[in-house]
């Protein structure tokens, strides 16, 4: 049997590589902080649990390949409430955020193309790009300056003729950084200048660890919270504003599972 070059070229997920070390350390009674997958310490929504308990269909049949239309329309309404209007044909339900990201990368990249990310970044981005025979180009950021983005000239040095997209995680994993309006302005300007796409990984949008729930906001609620001085929310608003401005070149991936805290039962959207 011949194994494909693609499979042979894949590197093991760094997350899996570290698991045995983390397990061994835990056995020795050490506290391990996982900086890999985002596993919130917020309880799963009782509504979600209730829906699972009340699921009473006799056959679990195949769904619509684009996704359940009720869910698609609910997502459309959600974006409408932010004055961001998508047609239902442009919303796809996926098996978690990873599939949405893979779809975005496959749609944008031919073999040898590049996706620009800011380091440290969610480790699986490398594997997603490799699957598409593309590669990740990482621009370093550092703990010393709070993982802020470098200036535009520095970022532009990493853009080549093969760069197809900037993949931005906001809020970031593992850094937790929330980008400022100026940083988002700069990313929007770069994306326009080089005619590339922005893949916006928003899996951690609308988390509120202060009150331990997800926000699931409409625009007016968010505006009120912003007035009340909630920094995180301000950043999310900025993100949306920029999506609107550069909407035609934006692929958004978002996870409802993250918002309702049932990470083991993910639904993504692209
Ligand atoms: C930044 C980021 N993007 C995407 C994902 C996708 O996750 P999943 O495929 O499990 O929905 C994760 C999961 O931890 C993540 O941290």
C-alpha cells in the first residue's frame, strides 16, 4: 500500500505530542495549564442540555448539506442585528470550527500558497494549511509588549506574491489578546492593499469570563455594554465594524459551541 505524499508530509499535532507529558505531570500532582484548545470553565447552557434530552426523533437522518435552514436563518438574523447582511446561501454549517477553517483555506490556497498568522497561534493552523499543501507564515509577537501586532511596514515584509490571506484570531488563543481599533484598521488596510482575504477566527467572540456566561448580543445590547465601559465588548464591536468594511474579502469562522460552552458537541459556521 502506498501512503500519499500529503499524509507523509503531515506533522503530528503539537497538541497531541504534549498530551503524554501533561498527563505524566498531572499524575505527579502538578498543576498543568493547557494553552491549546480553548476549554472554557463556564457551564454548558441548560437550554442546550434540555434540547439533547428532549431529542425524540426515531431516525437520525442526514441533514441538509449546507446545514439546517433554521440554524442558518438564526445566524443570518444574528448578523442582521449587527447591520451585517449575509444571504443564507453564503452561510455554511460545519462540524466545528476546524472544518470551517479548512474550507476557507481550501477555497483560497493552491499548493505552495501562504497564510499569514501572528505567533504564538493556535497550533492546528499549521496542519490545516498543510492539508491544502499551503503553508503558514508566522509574524512574531511577544509577551513583553502584550502580544500587540507589529507595525504595518513590519507585517508587510512577510507578505509575498503567494500570500492569500491573513488569519486573525480575535480574541487570541493562546494569548488572550484582544486587538485594538488601530490594529484592526491596519489589518483591514493591508488586506485591501494586497488584495488578499481575511480569515477571521472568532471562536472566542462574546465570552464573558467576568459574569461566566456567553453574551450572544444584538447590536443595541452590545452598544449599551460598550457605553458601560466593557473593554472586551468594545473590541468585538470593532471587529464587526471592520468585517462590514471589508466584507467582500472576509471569511468568518465562528463556533456556536463556544458560545454555549459545549465544546464536546461542536457546530461551526463559515
Ligand atoms: C483559535 C481556535 N480556532 C479554532 C478552534 C476550532 O475548534 P473545533 O474544531 O474544535 O471547533 C479552536 C479550538 O480550540 C481554537 O482555539
